[in-house]
C-alpha cells in the first residue's frame, strides 16, 4: 500500500483509508463536525421527547396533578419521583449505547444524517468498543455542551472525539453497499479457498446481478461455477434457475 500524506500524524483526513487482507485499497469518507453535530442534535431532541413523553404518560396514568407538582418537595413519598425520574434517566443515558449496538453503529439521528460508526478497519464496531465510547461521553461533555468532545473533533486528524479515540472508532458517511462489500471481501480473503481473481469476479457478479438481463445472469453464474469446479444447481419447484444460481453464489461468501 502506498503511503498517503493524509495518513500522517497530525494531518486532517477526508477519508479512512483501509487495506484489506488481499492487498486492495478502500476508503470511507469521514464525517465532518457539521454532520456530527447535526446527528447529535437530532438524537438529543429524540431523547428529550421520549423523556417528556414518559413523564407525561406515566404521570397522567398513575398520579394526580397535585402529586406531580409536589414530587420534589420535602416529605413527599419518594416512590413517585422514582417512578417518574428513574426511567427518564435510563432513557437519557442508555439511548446511545443501546441503539448503537442494535443499529450497528447508528442511532436515529445518525441514520437521518447519513453517518455511522466504524472501527479503524471499516467494520461494524463490537459491543465493547461502543460501550467504551459511551463511557467516555461523560468526559466529552465536560465542562458542558460537549465542549471537550467538540474540541477533540476539531483538532484530531480523523475528527474523533475522546470517546472515539479511546474505543478506536470513526464516524463516516454511511455507504451501506461499500461497507458491506468491504466486509464480504475481508471474509472471503480470510476464510475462502477461492483465488484472489475468483473472489473479485464473485463479488462483481453479485454486485451487478440486478443490472443484468436474465439470460446474462444465468450465463455468467454458470460459467463462474464451472470455472471454480462446482456443480451447476438445477431449478426446482420452489425456485427458478436464476434464484438457485444466485443462492449458490451467495453461499460462497460464507463458505469456510
């Protein structure tokens, strides 16, 4: 891999440059401060709306207006505040880690902004990295309004806040097809018995599958399976010839 000046320490980078195990170079565009801030603002409003909705619905369902007004006054039964406030705090503090884990590095705000979190190899982050990132959110928010986090984003080469640096994560513009293809290539390279040329042909055929006419799909898939010495599956009562061929090709992606 050629040395890229954008990879030098202390320089700002527009792309996360990745070299897969087969020696091919890829890049994911790093999200700027505007996208980071926009995603956070959207998520903050969603958290606020969820918290207010919980207090309003729970309060109206289980308590009267007088109890709601006096919930924080001395001598008032503590269970009222516990029922109202504890879930609100859980919504606020668990919103990001839970959704980032469930949505593969995204939150509703990130999805609407078109960004997502990846590790330094361009893959979906693990649970441990996402949890560590959110633990450091407390530091990023100091002394208020995410000041330290914004300073870190402004002055780090990959526009990472402190939590991202600690967890080894980067916020990039979301290109699902590109990220998915990169993960497929990595999987093929590490586990497949196919040669490098055959791996490239397989991924290219699957990527272009929907663009090809029916007869071309069948022709190319048959030629590829014959090339690598595999049997040509036949259509059955449940699937057409195209469907069984595509299934045979996709099975090669996860084949040990």
